[in-house]
C-alpha cells in the first residue's frame, strides 16, 4: 500500500512535470519541441512510485530528467526526501548524478557535495563524509555547517586533536564560544594520556582545558586523578574536596576517591574528620553522602554509616520498608544486620535505576556521562534531585 512518503515523492514528480510544462508554455515558447505537460514518461514514473517500485522509478527518473538549472532544485528535494526516508543509497545516486554534470555552477556543486556528505554521514560512511566536509570547510557557503559536522565526526572517531582544530575554526567563523566543548576535548586527550601513564602530557592538556571560560570541573577531576596516580595524595584530596564544594552533584565521582585515598594512607581518622567538617558546613550533603555510599557499597566508616542510617530513617518512603523498632531498639549485632540488609537491597535497586538525566533532551543513565549520547551536548547531565525510590519500589512490588 502506498505510504505517505510515497505520495510525497509522487507529488515531487508532479511538480517536476509542472515545471517542465510551465517552461514549455512560458519559458521557451519559441522552441517547438518542448515536452507536453504530464507526458507518458512522467506518468510512467508516477506509476512506479505509486506501486512502490521505487527502484524502477529512480532509474526512470535518473535516465529521463536532464539536470539543468530549472530542475535542479527538484533533484535536491527528491534526494533529501530519499535520505529522510532512510533510503540513503538512492539519495547518494541522486546527488552523485547532480555532481556528474560537467557545467554545474560552483554554488550548486557545493550544495550537491554538502548533500552527498550528509548522505554519507547518514549511512555511517564517516571517512567519505569527512573528506567532503573538509573540502567544504576550506571555502564554501557551507563552511560553518561543515565544521559542525566535522566536530561530530571527530567526536565519534575520538579524534580529539582534530576536533579541537575544527572547534576553534568554528568559533572564529560561527562567532560563538565553544569553550566548554573544547575544554572537554582537551580533557579527553588528558584522560587518554593519563591512561597510558604520560602524566606530563596529561597535565598540559588539563591546563589547556582550564584556560577557557566557562570551565568544566572535569578538568579538576582529571587533575585529581593524575595526582592520585602519581601518589600526590595531598593534592588529590584538596582537589576532590574542592570539586564537591563547588559542584555537589559530582559527589558520586569524588567521594569514593576520597575514601580510597584516605584508606590507602591508612588514615581513617583523617577521613572521619574531613567528612564531618564537610557535613558541618553543608548539612544538606548528608543524603548525597548516604546515597553515594549505598550505590558504591562504601561501609564500615562511622561517619558514612551514620549518614546512611539517618537517610534510611528520614526518607519517608524508605521508612515504611525499614523496621524502625528493630533498628532503634535491637542489640548492636541485630541492628547492624538489619541495616546491612536494607543497604544491600537499596544498592541493587539503585543499580537498576537511572540516576542522571540530560537537561537538554531527557536521556537518562545510571552513570554520569560527560557527553549525552542522544543529543550530543556536553555536560548537560544532572542527577535527579532525590532518588525516586518510591517509583522503583512500587515497580518492583508490582512486577514480582
Ligand atoms: Zn541530551
């Protein structure tokens, strides 16, 4: 059965026919042998389309219609329609057919190259798309769009230095700051260098990441990571504490590292002091500390265990599932066992619940992602203000 887009294609075909007819009537009146309106060729093509014989229609169309200035826009429209329908091979053939025309004007050639590059991108042929976008970025009216697409391609290919170069050119040509995006490219380079133990290069990249505004806290996290790896615990701790102070939502990234660093130093007392002082100046952090501890299975540290216990008792939804009496009146061993049981269950629930959500497109994930995989924006994820245990618990009860 013909679909809506089949009719669109057919409509385009009719437009083409009408254009030919109008030209015949008014444009080139002195020429005697112009095609009559809706000639047999058009009707044949139309028939192919309406019967879903798109391949035959395409062949018929490519063979029949000479690309000239009057019909070229219809070719472009047909090409982009095919691409939108997901029929990229057909779009590619249409655009290649336009490019093959020897006397094509420079502007139309650029338009056809840009369309073809988008087809390749759509088809996942990144190398071919990249070549065309590079050419268009050198000098065409598609420079800005080409550089934007190149940034996207280099992000996918993790070619961060190329992404930085394209991003910096785009800032100049597009007249807008891409500081945050470029800072993340540098952080990617820094993390890769750190992963191969090249800490000197990693530090250089972080420095560049932090030179623009707005800054990303990811730069500080990477620096802290480098400090930790190079046994500079003092710097690592200072940075992790600063990260939490400035952006409390990054606690899930920083707290486990703080705990691990103090434990490596064998300084449980130091950890207890540091966390108590943090909670004193910012009591709202209690539930964040508790949640992070539950998700990351951090236990056996008095100040953190106190946070978890208070969190379980104060969260109204959770209180229904916790035997308060058992917790408050039982002997120490029973108390600890009961607490451990609830923590274990919550940890499992939390692991199955998306914690972060993109503020641009709503994409959610369990771990923090610096670039949203859906809308490709950088640093747009934030944690849910409070964990929707209610929803999760209800879901679990009804599905079991
Ligand atoms: Zn998003």
